[in-house]
C-alpha cells in the first residue's frame, strides 16, 4: 500500500514512493540509458513486465502497454487512515501504474511521428482510460508524459504513463469546485475574441493558460463541453494527435527543443460523481524555469512570461 501524508506545517500532500528510487536515472545527477541498455527498445521486451496490450503495424509492434516496474502506487487494497476531527493526515492509495511505450524507435519524438502513429497514441490513452474507468474501485485516472530530464523522464525512449487509483486528487476536486461554485462560465466554451487563443481546428482549440504556472503553458480542449475524452470519433482522435504535434512544433520554434510535460485532465470516472461538471483538456507545460528559493519559501509560483505575450509568440510560430 502506498500512503499520501499531509505535512502538518504546510498542508502539502507527499507521496512516499521508496521503490521509485530504484529506477534508472531516478536522480538528475545520474546518466540516462543508451539505446543498447533501453528496456523499451525492440528485442528487449523481456526487460519489462508482461505486456497488457499492444498496437501492431506491418507485423511488428507500434505501441506497447506494460505495468511500470517501479510503480508510484501499489496494487494492494488500501483503506483510509484518519486522525481526530475527521482530518485526513494519511490516505492509503492503491491502483495500477502503467507505461505506454509509444514507438519502437529509441530516437523518436512525438512531433515527428506520422499521423497514424500519433493517432494511435491518443487512441491508446482513450482505451486504457476506459479499461480503468469501468473499475468501481478506481476514482481517478492520471495520464501524463515526462519528456526530457527537466520534465522528470528517467528513460529517454518515447513513452507516457497512466496511474489509476482509489482517491480523487486535490487538483481534480478544485477544478470541479470552480465550475460548481463560481459563475459556472467555462473559458474553453467562450473563445471568440479571446486573446489567449493560439489556434483552432474543427473540433479543438489551443490557448495559453490564463494563469499559467510555467512560461508558455498551453491547453488543448474540445469545442464541445464534455467531461472526458472517452467518446472521441476516429476523425477527432486523428485531429487531436495532429494538433498536439503542431502545438509542440510551435513551442519548439519559440523555445528550442525543451523538456516538457503534458497531462490529460479528465473528470473523474462517472461512478465517483456523475453530476460533476467539467470540460476536459490536455495541458502542455514546457520546463524552461525551475521553482527556486522564493517559491519554496512562500508557496507562490513565479511565471516570468505573460501568457498574453506567449499567445502572441505562439500564434506567429503556428
């Protein structure tokens, strides 16, 4: 069982995951794996746990899904541990942690994949999300990519991760509360004349985050107000994959080929709260600055680029 602890001084939630320290290049000072050592490359399939699923093309695998050898969250059942006054100081977590190996090519970059390969990755996200959302024990599903050392990647081979677990994280609760408690106005649904708008396609929009945590942080959202990406059509899957590639290329034209994270922010599964309002989106965060002393001392995040200026630069680069 994994346990999230609450720091009584700051209120920060800390997941202690000792097993993660054993993975390759867990610390920034350690070198990353070469192609010959990479467990994600073809011919090294025996170096990963048994695969959950795969997508093939021309008789070879295009994408593999495997359990994470060093999971953040263990699969054992867990229960909440409460202190007095109903304030949770420890919360037991259980769930599944998967790795989506997104290309057989060790040198592949997402923005350089062909359209079919990019669409297959988005389709796999949907498929794995759906597989876990049907489990009543799962209350949230996090899908994310760490690309580059400054984004937390310990293996350079193209991959993403999925963690499905038995608690709803604070960010998801806060975002739903924003819809419930505010003016109930969705910024993704009101993009006409929005100065944060970078680009738009038939079904999606790209905007800079209005209050961005990092410089040039962008969000891709559907035009339709829907809670999750579970019902995307084949055409929308291909459109989204291509738009994600185009967005990365624009970011790289402005910033160079930097490390980045992306996350898919979906509503939590319907059995947790089928009425919770939400508008799903993909958030891409370039890692071009670090949180330093001021941020650590105050908890206030500093962004050195106005999101409106970022939108202007990215519109030119698109």
